[in-house]
């Protein structure tokens, strides 16, 4: 099988490439990635000789037409992915997440290529802390940020291409991922690397916001399950029952790293900060037989801390600039 992986030099995409080559060594992998601030060929170290890497933009229609025409399936991970950045400047989010998806859909339509769209639970907005409900495939769309609105728009494009043009496509909406090779702008790697550097972890607002954590390898095994067995036109929610509030995550990181669990700062809250995400993944489990391999968030976090300790050369080059950018807008409040 020839597979085109967009965003394969980013966090989830690079882990997808590693997992694919480890578990399906005969797969012919092409990565298309623009190597933005969030992408790095270092994330493909060890497999670079086994893939074709193309540096390029998913919104480049000529390039995309050519690469999609050479593939049996496209898995579309490439995106601008960070909510805080989308609040500072939404424009690349519109270009990459909407125009880029449009270019891929058109190419997949022209070449009748199977397409899988990687999306987020953030398209559903947020839930109250005491709401017994979780997101399902039937939850109405209600995105809060420019990032989640651009992902919601891209989902709608995919659905329209399925219905209007008969595109062979599936969608997945996953909850918050953690694991190796995640950029240090994101919550968990930011705090782990802060602790390594002797900087106090930074908690937004009251820190009671809940995220539903899933290990990146479980997300990617679910994507493969959908590629193998998913029904065209269907959406599958991916989640591993990992609800934890941000304060507890920070306290767990501090404790696992041998620090005082209260040694963190409250900083300026994120504008429009979603309160809680929670995924009901019964459809994926019952219909397609998927189950996550990581049963304990704490064990996954221990492995992730070890990875950042052992791979300082991967994150060190971007750490200082990432913190300097946060310092422009975030102040310690208590
Ligand atoms: P990331 O920011 O780590 O990686 C994005 C990758 O896309 C980078 O390698 C970047 O260089 C590349 N890219 C950006 N713009 C591009 C363009 N115009 N053309 C080609 N390549 C481009 O993101 P991630 O966390 O790995 O997320 C991957 C996908 O998964 C995204 O679609 C995101 O919405 C989705 N998702 C992420 C999470 C999460 O917790 N991180 C959860 C659910 C869904
Ligand atoms: O320093 C921080 N302190 C803090 O309290 C940072 C960076 C974040 N936070 C909070 C904000 C969120 O409640 O932690 C939570 C997680 O933040 P992010 O890592 O920025 O993730 P989130 O905004 O939840 O979005 C993530 O999951 C869904 C990914 O970045 C998205 O790409 C994905 O779609």
C-alpha cells in the first residue's frame, strides 16, 4: 500500500510513520510536510531511509495533485495545531487547515484516492465540569477558537466531498494526545521541560479545565483501524477515557519528577478557554473492535517524562524561544 502522510514531521504524524513502519513494514510511505516551526526531520530520525520525504505545502495544488495521484491512500495530519497561536494570529490556520484540506480533497476526488481526515474533539466546543454527557458522533458542532473553527470547517468540507462527489473518505475526532515528539509549546511537554530547566510549571486560570488524555500510539492505532475497517463517509470519535484536570496533571508531573507537587504558578488564562472535553468512543470500539493499549495515564506520563529526559537534543533548540513568546502575553498571577 502506498500511503501519503501529510504533516508527517509533526507530533502525531511522525509517531504514525514510526508505528506504521514498525507494524506494517511493507507500507510505502511518502511524507508531505512544510517543516513549519512545528515540524522537524529530527522526528523522523531512524526511518528517514525507509520513506520518501517531500518538503512542501498542502495548499500547493500542483504538488498535492502529483503526490495524491501516486498514492493509494492519504492520511491528512498536517495542520496549524496550537490554540494559543490561533488567538495571536489566525491567518495560517485558515490557509493550512481550510485551503490545504480543500487542495487534498480535490486531488483525492480527481484520482479517486481513499482519504482519511484527522480531526479533533474541539470541534464540539466544551462541556461543563459536572455535565454527565460526553461528546459523541452526534454532538452538534460548536467550536470556540480560530483553531477549532478551522478544523470544524475542514470536517464539513470532507463531509460535503463525500456526499456531493462520492469521495471515499473517513473522519476521526480525537481527544488530547500526549507522548514523544510533541512540541514544547503544548501543555505536557512544556511542563516537563520547564521542570528539567528549573522553571515552575505554568497553569492557566484556575486549572480545573479537564482534558481527555490519550497516548499518541493509541490515537494512531485507531487511525489504522479506521483505514482498514472504517465505513466510507463515517466519523469515529477516538478517546481512551483519560479525563484529568490540568492542575492534577501538573501535580502528577511534579511528583513523578521528584518535586513539590505545589511548586507551580497560576498564569493568565487563555481567552475563550474550553472548560472540559470528554469522548465517548463506543462506536469505534464496538463497530471496529479498537481498544487502547495504554491503560494508565500515569504510566504513559512516566514514559513521556523519560523520553524528554533522554532526548534533550530534540527539544532544546526551540525551548527558549517558545518560553520567550509565552512571556509576551502570560503573567504569573499567583
Ligand atoms: P503538530 O503541530 O505537531 O504538527 C503539524 C505538522 O504539520 C508539522 O510537521 C508542520 O510542519 C506540518 N504543517 C503545518 N502546516 C503545513 C502546511 N501548510 N503544509 C504541509 N505541512 C504543514 O500537530 P499535531 O499535534 O501532530 O496534530 C496533527 C493533527 O492531529 C492535526 O490535524 C490536529 O488538528 C490533529 N489533532 C491533534 C491533537 C493533539 O492533541 N495534538 C488531538 C486531536 C487531533
Ligand atoms: O502552559 C500551559 N498551561 C496550561 O494550563 C499550556 C500550554 C496549556 N495549559 C492548558 C490549556 C488546556 O486546558 O492545558 C490544556 C491543554 O493545552 P494544550 O496543550 O494547548 O492543548 P489544547 O488547547 O487542549 O488542544 C490540544 O488538544 C486538541 C491540541 O493542541 C490540539 O491540536 C488538539 O486538537
